[in-house]
C-alpha cells in the first residue's frame, strides 16, 4: 500500500436489492514503515556450550514497507555496556512476508565467541526509497 489520497465509493443494498443513498468520500491515509507484530528470538537464553551443536540465535519478523520497494535490514548486537559486538546488513529479504529470518552465531565481528551475559539486539529496517527507518529492540541472554 502507498500513502495518499483515495476516493471511496460505497453503495449499500439490502437483501431485496433496494439501493440506499450513497456519497463519494475522499479518504486520506499514510502507510508507515513498521515491524508488524512482535520480533521473535529463539532460543533465548542461548548456550555457548551447545554452540558446537549448531545453536545460534534466530530472529523472526515481518516488515511493512510502503510501496513494497524493499528495505535494508541491519541486525546489531550490543553488550550490556552498550558497545557494538556484532553487526550485519541484509538486503535480500522478502519484505511483507511473515517468515523473515536472520541469525547470529554468538560471535563478535572478529569471529570470536562472545562471553556469557546479557546482550541487546536491534533490528533496523530502512525504506530504500524514502530512507525512513524503524527498529525493534530486545534482550538476549547467553549462558555457559
């Protein structure tokens, strides 16, 4: 959907087919870039000891992009002190789909395992046409 001005014609009939009086109405609305519904992270907490068995953080979300032109998604992971630990950009996701997934393998930007603790994630979506952006934020717990 796109923001803008739209004309809406409504005609009402009863079950017998009798038509009522109708008016044309102009409707204005704007569509926003938003994360639709919650952003899920699983498993949470995550275990460093199970990482060798393939345990990673999975993020699932849906993004509404006005006009459907696409969005740039950035996953950022911060430690509890607010320092950036990991960041990755995605541009090939199915915008508007409810099954978008990105992953974090519990490593920092250098590829080293992170320490146990509480981490903050931020998923940021930026409209590639308008440069408007929105984000979703949450916590991840990493245990031994």
